[in-house]
């Protein structure tokens, strides 16, 4: 029995120009899938506008043709009424077109921005480690905004550009088959113009979107770091960086304009040639007696009108590269895998005892990055305040991040009340904790609303009580508008110590069993620090509190101290015991170059 020859793989077929064009828009089409009904409605309206417009123009041309050959007023009356009847729907459909396309577009933009924000929440902070916030902000704003160009000015006209020329071709064939044969190659040529330079358009669009994203990120850096830039005398350096980015964008934009101009010129030339060819052919047919003279103006109007949707879509599709690139950037963000996902549908139902255990925890921030924690183990009992102490880079903040489940451990586990933190939904897990970060972010809104962020349903009295516990009430009431004073972006209108006290008030307002404070008193002066320590002792009572501390005065507040060194737990005990033992804590406090001071 002879062996069966293995089938020879066929060489990959090269996609047609239309196929490449449609393929370039697939990311956008994927984003539009939930809005199919709106899209088809917009398409139907757009096709209707072109159809009624061309039909009314053709009817008008027929009226002129009949009048030229000497038709009576009575014979023309029917055509007049046809023109009137065809014109009325154009106005109605024009209104519907604006309504449907823009409602669809802005609903898409609204929903997509909400989805992107939710995606940021799921992906942060791991996704942001190697990305710039200004670039991501541009994706959520400018790139999303660019999709409106597709939904309003590309998708519906694209179908009209396929349907209307086909209807015109049939009408011309009815008038005379030769006219259809003249129209067809020009229609195909005009329709294919956007695909001639599609690869270049996509490359330019992608390059331009990336450069605009880089520019946005640089501008955000320059604005947010204005004080540091001025203090370092580096204003010219930053400005030169932005100028260079503008030069890159200018060069790319010029190339984009050249390609777009070539497409525009090609389209206009083809339409002009088509008009000349149609007029010449129709005239020749009339002179030869093959076509009645009354049909001459109708043929011209139909032929030129048939190119209208093709010209419109050709003009819009000059921006197909940017639209496709924007959709790709959005799809990349939507497709990114979060470092942490919910592994369960529900959290432990019973009241969770706020006992925290780090059990032989190992962790690195990436598969190719060195391990940060090497078998760290310690416990925090309910109602106990534990201070994490150690030099910079020892792993203190990493331990807090693992407790919050911003990342997952590589090995070992972190538990609350005996349950692995991965046994909770993220929302439920973080609802048990309040966090006061070292780098406080305040929003450009009132003092009251910045504190209320900790608990949106809090009363004014509860907000003021939290501020009082955080030693913030006196300075808030001294502000120009008191509680209604609007803070600048990132809280720049108040001092660093005041920002931290507002952040502490925000955390205290939540009234949760677990409190995490990442060097929350680092920016306080000595007097405010003493008042804050008194407040912390009061609010920490009954709560399980994890303090990341550097100041000895703060370290002494803790019931126990966990010293972290090189990703391991060097020692655990009370302040007095550890200092008396002369171990790792004593060495840290005695070292003048240490971050513990």
C-alpha cells in the first residue's frame, strides 16, 4: 500500500486592498460590537440620506431634461411632485442622522471611559510600573475621543459607499448599459484609493499616537514637577525635551499630510476623469441616437452623485491610520492581564477576626526580577499595633502591598482571621482596611469632600470628628473657606504635613478593623507629631494596626516591632527588649547613615 503524500501547504494568500482596509478596522469593530443596533440604525439613515438625495437630484434632472425637449406643464407636474416628495425625507433623515450617530458615539465614549477606568483599577499598580501616567491618560481621553470619528463619520458612510454606487450602477445600466460600464472602473478606483497607502497610513498613525502619548506624559511630568524643575534650575532642559518631542510630531504630521494630500488629489482626479468620461459617453450616445436626449442630465447627475459617498468616505479614511492605532492602544489596555484577580465569587461570610499572619512569604515583582522577600513570617494579633522597621528597600512596603493584595505572593501566604487573602474578593478585602500612604494624593475639590472619600455616606459631623482625631480640624477651620476650601491639584495649596493629616482623617472616617499607615507622620513637625501620636494611640485602640515607621518616636508607639532586613525578618519584639538586646533595631538607630532617624 503506497504511502499517502503529505499535503503541501498552500502559500498564504495576499489579502486584497479591501481586505487589508477592513482588517485595519477590526479593533474598532470589536469595540462597537455591543452597539450593533445603533450602528445598523446609523447605517440605514446614512444610506437613506444618500439615496433620497441622489434620487431627488435625478428626478430634478429628469424634469429639466423633459422640459428641454418641450414637455408640457401638465406632463411635468408629476415629476415636480416626485421631487417634492423625495426632498422631504432628506431633512427628516438628516435630523435622525445627527441624533443616532452622535447618541451612539457619545454612549460608546461614556461606556468605554468607564470600562477603562475600571480596567485601570484592576491593573494598578503593577501595570503602571513600566508605563507613564500621562500616556495612559491620553489613551483614556484622546484615543477614546478619536473613536467618535469612526462611529460618526466612518462606519455608516462606509456601508453607504458600498450600497449607493451599486444602486447607481443599476440605474445607469437601465438608462444605457454603456454608461454603467464607464462608471464601474472609476467607482472601483475611487473606492480603492484609501487602501493604496494603507500600510504607510497605519505606520504613521501608530507613530503619531505614540509620540502624542509621549508628549502628553512629558507635559504632565513638567506640570506636576514644576517646583522640582525650578528648584533644580532645569527648566531649559525640560523645555528642550518638549521641543524635541514637538519636532518629532511635526515631522510625522508633515508625512501624514503628504500622504493624505496624495490620496485627496488622486480621488479628485479620478472623480474629474469619471465626470468627463460620463459626459462624453452620454453625449456620444445621444448624438448616435442610442439614448433619448431627456435622459442626458439624469445620467450625468446619477454618475456624479454615485461618487459622493465614495469621496466622503475617502476623505475620512485618510485618518484611518490614527483611528486604527487608537483602537489598538485601547484594545491593548482592555486585553492586559491584571496581576491580581478575584479567585472566588464570595468572601468568608462570618465576621473575620482581624488577626494578620505572614507565613513564609516569598515574592518578586516579576519573573526576571530578584526576589524581594525571602520567607518572611510574623503575626499581628487583633487590636495590636505592630511597627515594620528597616532600611529602604528592605521589603516593608511590599509586605503592606501583599496584605492589601495589590500583588500576590509567589510562595507562602498572607492570612486574615485564618483565611488566605486570596479567599476574599478584592473589594471585600480592602473594605476591611484603611490605608494612609506616605505619598498622599488629594483631589481638586473641597476639604470636606476629600475626607468624605473615605466613606461617601458620612455626615458632616463624622467628617469633622475624624479631622479632629487626625489633628486637622484647627488648620482646616483656619483656611479661607474652612471646610469648603477647594484644595489645589494633589493638594498643593496645603503643606505636606497638612496633607498627611487630611489623609489620616480620611482613613479614620472609614472606621474599619485594620489600619495600615506607611510612615504617615513623616511630614509633621515636632508639635504636630506629638498631637498625632496621642491621636494614633486613641484610634489604634481596638484596631489591628500596621505601621511602617522610621522615626524612633513613632516606633515606640507600637506594641511590638518587626525589623525587616534584606527581605527577611531579622527580629521581633518590644522596643525595650530589642534595644536591650543590641540587635538589628539598635544597629539601625545607631547608624547615622540609616533611613531610621
